[in-house]
């Protein structure tokens, strides 16, 4: 058990470096960092993830502030950027505190969005 915790700890130490590298990368298109707890990552560090084509951040314990910011960035991605996010998996993150307009706006620009197990109610939709 201690070995898996060490491995996860090393991944967390490298996440900020990975996010910084994504910002300057011209080749990376897909990233799967599902099930890595990201609630302590500053929300502005998530913005470069929008330049990927596919992003899986399922089960990452993102906060309402992080999710709101990310969905806003997805919907308002700068048109001068060559790539834009097409597929987003944010399943198993709690979306009930995220403004529904942000989710709606993101739906307009994505080709695939997975929001399963996000605690959304009919009033959120």
C-alpha cells in the first residue's frame, strides 16, 4: 500500500510541471489524468488543458471554482489557437455547484462530453 501512495505522490509532484509543459507543447493532443486528485491545483493551471483535443479528468475531485473556470475556458477558447478541446470527460466530479450556463456553453463547442455520475439534477440541466 505504501508503494502505491509513493507513486501517486510522485505523480502529484510532477503535475504542475506537466501543466506548464502543455502550455508550450505543439504536439500533445490527448491527456488522461483521471483519478488523480487535482483539487489543490490552482485553477489557472488548468487553462492550458483547453488546447488539447481530448482531456480525461474523471474522478479528479475538482472544486466548483476549478470546474467553472475550466468550462468557461472551454467555451471561450481563443480562436487564434490552432487546437481546441473537442472531447472532455469530467465524469465523477461534482457539478451541482457549477452554473448551468457554463456547462451549456461548453456543450456548444465540444464534440464529446461525458458528465456521468456528476450529481446533476434536473434543475441543473
